[in-house]
């Protein structure tokens, strides 16, 4: 999968739209914030990100903590995520993707087909790990068949994490990160996402370069990218998903900041100019 099938610029930057707590989640309180308000905030933040210059946005249910495993995610979560995704897509002109925690890639794909997303982020395409929500198994086999069954092979790409954040990979500690990236390529993932240990923590340049050397798939940064390290990391990678850094004070729970996002995008634009 070539990123230019989705994005027009080199080193595309994807901003995050973190939907506020959705119906069914412990933090959802319709007396404080109902679906109408949740959607209004999501659309507003997507527009801010687009105005600041990001190349795409990804919609996810980040506030639905503590997360259920993908196999346990309820219908109300899928429905609410699909509605939020659809409304964001209707209000921006840049590509939009979707993710559902924790490794809820099957619900996310259903949302993507219904709402018009161009990619799904998959925490565990192949292999397995112990997440904050428990044991998470590979979803790639089921997802590939579901995408084919829904005739979405040309519309939706799978961006697949390797050694993903939010958990322990000791159960496959005999496999290097590079070997796990090779597994994603061998199992027909469309791109490899490289992260640090947790939200807001960057991967090392060595890890990014190792994966870049091991596979021919695009390598996307999945955590911890900031204005300070963007050029260094993006010289090694093909693009980035940025969440926390685009929020006020660099905290994912805060509102999207136009100024922080625009400052970051200027760094990326400078790098693109250097690489011409």
C-alpha cells in the first residue's frame, strides 16, 4: 500500500479526534455531554486540525476508558463511533480514518465502511500481547476476510502497529520488533506503525530505521512525535499519527490547539522542502 493512494503530500501527518465518552462507557453522562455535543466537539476539532495543515484525521473512542477487548465491544459503541466518524467526514475535506479501543478493529472496520473511512488502525494485526485490557490476539485474518466480504479492499487500508504501546510483549520476546514488522508484511498488512511504550512516548530512531530496513511497507510513527523531534523521526519514517502534541499542554485529554498543531506542521513543511 502506497501512502500516496490516500495522501497527496510526502510524510503525511494524521491528527487525532478523540471522541468524548460514548454511550455505554463508564464516563458517559448525557446530562453533561450527549451525542449531539460529542459530535459538535469532534467536528470542531477536526476542522481546527485541518485548518492548521494536517493531512488527515483519525477518529477514535479514546475516552471509553477502561477499555474492553475488541471481542467484547458492545453495539452501542460501534454505532456511536460510526456516527461520530460520519459527521467528521462530512465536515472536512482531508482523508479520515478510524480506530476502536482495545484492538476493536472489527467494529472499526464496520464503522469505516458505513461512515466512509479510508483506513483502520489495528493494534494487533498478527501475533499477540498483554494489554491493559488483558490478552489481545491477532485480528488480521478476520479483518482481511471481512474487508473482502464487504468489498472494501480498494477503499480501506489497514495501518498495523508493531510491538504496540499500552502493554507487554514478553510472550513474544524471542521475536525482535523488526521480525514482528516482517510478520505484518507477510500477513498482508498495508503499513507498519511504530510506537514508544505509551501514549506520548516516541520510538527511537533506531527502532524506526530497523523496521524500515526490514520491510517494504510504509513506516508510520504512532506516538510521541513533537515539534522538537519531528524532523529527526520523520527523516526515518514515512508519516506520523500525532495526538497528544496537538492538544493544549501536550495532554491528550485537553482540547486541540491550533497554535501547537500549526507550529508542528511548519516543521514538517520545512522538512519536506529539504527533501525535494
